[in-house]
């Protein structure tokens, strides 16, 4: 399965798609990236006059790349143009280390720890362009074709 | 292992995932994981994985589908242990 095909199967679109590209992918994990645009919708209110990417959005970006893109790859044999995956986030635990400002590019790396009975659980981390740790945690979801 | 021992072990495994304390307190063989204990689908998978570790057995998709209440979990574990 091509990396572009995975992104095309994602059930998100602007302004809530937080995947620009996938750098590597295998049965065991994935690495991908996203650049937060200067005019993302949430910067208007978070914070007043001081735009910083909300933690929930960083978590969302990590889930879209680390869990959903990887999940689509793992289900690739069962998916098609008409057969899209159903996805539900079921748990996440996240620690944050550095803020992400408008215009910053982040890289997300995820390692599969469990994929059984439709449940995918991953250790996920996000780093900034200097390779510094931005956030780290675990994300779980249920995936169904 | 007798039924009481089995149910005690299962109770320990289930405890971290339950949402309804009252139903858990009154747990019996008829207690339903989703309807009574309000366990979500992902945590149901966690329970299955924990059962595998605790009893050193391997569960398959059929087992997962059947494992809806305490009674069926006990039956499945017992049948795997006797294999």
C-alpha cells in the first residue's frame, strides 16, 4: 500500500486533518509529519493574543499519524475505495514537554505494542524540527473494517 | 481450580476496567461485561489479554465474541485449561 493511499483513506479533512506525509511505515510502526499552518483555526482562541498549539491538537495529530495511518496500513488487505475503516479513540495518556508554535513542523513516531481483536495500542512520540521531544505517551483505539 | 477460585481471579482481572462499582460489588456469574459493568470495547480486549496472561492460554476471535458475561468467560477459560 502506497503512503498517499493511506492518507487518502483517512476520514478527516481540513481544518481537522493533521497529516502532511508519511516518512516510513511497517507492520511494527510509522513515522510521519505535519506542519502547523500560521492560520490554523484554533490559534484565534488558544491563547488570547499568544497562539500556541493546544495539547489536544498535538494528541490528535499523534493519533492521526501514529494510530489511524498505521491502523489503515495494518488493515490494508481488507480495505478498498468503498470499504473504509471505522475508527474510535478509546484511551490516551500523554505527557507534554515543549510548546509548538504556528508554522512549526513536527514529526510523529509510533510503535505498535498491541494489535489484537481490533484494538490497536501504540507508544507514540512527537519531536520538533530540532529533534527535541515535544510529547510522549500511549494511544489506543478500536479499528474495524 | 474450582468455580469460586476462578471467579475470584476473574474479579481481580476485571476490576481496573469496570465503570459501574455497584454492579461490580454484586458480581455474579450472570453479570454482563458491557450491560452491567459498562466496560468499553477496548477494555474488553484488555480483559481478554489479561486473562490470557493470567491463565497462560490463547484466546481467538470466536472466544472474544462469546465472552459477554462472567459465566461465558468462566466456561471458556475452563475449557481451554482442560485442553
